[in-house]
């Protein structure tokens, strides 16, 4: 792969439409937030090209667009198949990624201490053996003034989904912290994610809810005629605390 940046990859591009989050939702709002974080960090540091680490980066849905903007991006993932897919996607976009196979709790030993301006940790904490150990490793990777972007499944949304579907016992078990559904990944509350970030010595920053209504209503967005209205509503609800807190996914920034 070459380091050539394609002509269509210019500042202001609308999100990593080349990829989707693991739950299938296009993460446009998350991309907009991170683009602002990166712009602010670049201005603060005086470096146009930042060092970005995407832990659990999967097939490169965020990594490739950031590389296309000229940043140095490292994708860390335990799956060699996911890394191979990220490599293919990067080749299609004619950008360079650094790929490292490994786990989140060993991130500092894989990429180094004080090595990143931004760490992306999306759909990772649900699956790792120890979220606290993973977050501590991420904190060691961040440079002073750097940011981690955490995206995780929300237990409140899961409880509401099951209650609305008449699965009351599963909803109660989730609410009681018993897991609800065997074999499914762990989920978090906003308070829990914030505490996890702060316990690693980081300062919790802005929080947003992702898929407030689409997460609760299976048919939401099915009508293409109202899709734009739903997107506008989702964006308005994302930072509105009572609605943010019941979103399918929670997005929280942590700052060193």
C-alpha cells in the first residue's frame, strides 16, 4: 500500500461511510465528534498529522477515513481476518495503515506509552476480559492532552427493548445486573462508563447517545420518506440527557 491520499479524501468528508459499526448503524454523529476532536488536537499540537490508534478497529471503518485525511493510524485487533479486511479496505482507498494483532489490555505494550493523540475504543469493552484493565492500558497510551473515544452498548436500552417485547424476566435480570441473555456481551450505564474512564486517571468529557429511537423501535427508519426526519431527531436527542441515557449505544470521551 502507498501513502497516497486520494483526491476525494478531503477535510470535511462526511463520516466513515466506507464502514459501519458492529451493530450496523452508520456512525455519522460519532464521526463528526471525532473530527472536531482531531481538529482541536491538531491545532493545539501544531501537527497536521496525528497519531491515532483504533483498538478493536475491526475492518477499518474509522481507521481508513482518518488515514485518508493524512493521519498516522494503527489498527489493533485480536482477529487476523479483521486486520486483513482493514488492509484490503485501505488498499482500495490507497492509504496506509499499521496493523497490529493483539488485545486491548496489552495496548501499551503493543504501540507504546504516550504514543497516541486519539485512541478509538468502539464496541470493545463489551467483550474484553477486564474493561478496567483495558481502559488502564489505553490511558497509558494517551499523550498528555490526548483523548479516548469510548462507544459501548447501553444496558438501559436493552432493558427497555426486552420490556417492550414482553420479555419481562430478561428485562428484570438485565436491570439487576444478572446479564439477562446468556452468551451476549456485557452492557454499561453512562455512570458506569464514566466511572471506568475516571478510574483510569482520565477526565470524562462529552457524552452522546447513539440510536436513541432506532434502538427501541425496530421499524424506525424503514420509511425512506421520513429517514431524514429521524436522523435530525436522533441528532437532537443525542445530547439531551433524559433521551441520551436510553440510547442503544453510549459515546463518551475521556481526556488525559
